[in-house]
C-alpha cells in the first residue's frame, strides 16, 4: 500500500478571502508562512470582517488575496494584492484601499496586519437553521487566539478520505478541498471515512523537517456552505457533517517543529 503524502497546500493571506494554492511553504510556530496575516477590521465594532457571519458580510468570498512575492521574513511581510469582484485590484500598501473596500462592502473597514503584540481580536459567526446545531438562527461572538487571526488553532489538516466520505454521503453536492479552506490536504491511500478523528493527540511528521500535533477535530460552520467561485451555495455540506460526524471535517494542529514542506512530501502519523 502507498504511504500517505501531501496532495496540496493552501494559504489565505487575508482572513475570509479566497487564498492561493502553493507548491511549497515554510511552516513557522505561527503556521504557514503568511497565512491569515492580514484581516479586515470593522471600524464600527473593532471585530473581524468574517465570512462566518454572511448576514453582515455576504460577499467576502468574492475577494481574492495573494502575496506579490513569497513571504520570507514574518516581521516584514510583502504586500498582498486583493482582487475585487469586478476584476480590479489593490495592494495592502495602497493609501486608498480601505476606502475602496469600505465602499464595496458597505461597512467601514480597515486592512490590518497581525502583530505579535496584539491581544485577542473578536469575530462573529452565524449559526444556520440546521438540525443538530445548538442556538440555530443566532449570532455568536468569539476571540481569536492571542496574536493571530485564526479561529481556533494554527494549522488545518484534511484528508482525501474525509473528502471522499463527504462525496459518498451527498453525491449530489460538489465536494472539493477549497470549500473547507484547509492548509494541508493529505492523501491516505486505502483508508476510508473520517480518519482524522483518530489522529487527535497524535503527531504528523511531514517530509524531513516539520512536526505537527493534532489538537482537536475541526467542527465546521456556515462557511462550508457558501458559494466560492464556481462552487455553489450548498447547505447539504454542513448538514451532512453535523449528521454523520458531529459537524467535524478535518482537524486542527499546532506546530511542534517548524520547517519547509512541499507537495508530495511523505506523511507519518505517530
């Protein structure tokens, strides 16, 4: 049987915008180099502009973000190019970018880079009316881990086995890795089902350098149902995750040993 290996790598320069697929990346103690290092802050509330609350932010996934050059020094991130829904674009270094985004999003926002000295930043999420969820049709507020724009933990890992399981549960839906906004997709030849459930508490060795420790399942939210590019809006995605795996698809992990990873790097679970 073939061994597990990295299928794809994804980075999201601006939180809640469409990101970029990579062939290789450094992983630091704060996650993939450049991942979610920028965000839009709602200047009225001080909270993150977040696709988790599509009632307030209905079209975040119509924006795409990519670094103008690969980030090397975490303390000196290069500019990010944000592409607007109409195809126009601006850089995070542009003086008028906040004004342009405010006009398009119809709420006052400010592009902000993460700071290691920053405290917790709050974000909101909407709980859809799906059977099995608590507090349906309500909005919650939570805080990102200190000094980050992440939701819970540093790295998100997903397997092809989980993707294939979701496809078998809802064959009428389009199940692709990008819908789940993962960082690392791992092929696990010969394995079936939500195999990451058994990885919690274990370590993932990637290539010759990087070691991650799986901390908890990644319980999904309304973002998995939203349209992204040519992927349609699809509530069945979250419904299936809730019904068949307590809402989880994939796992979160923290970084034990930093380094560089590449597509097709071998994986060892221990």
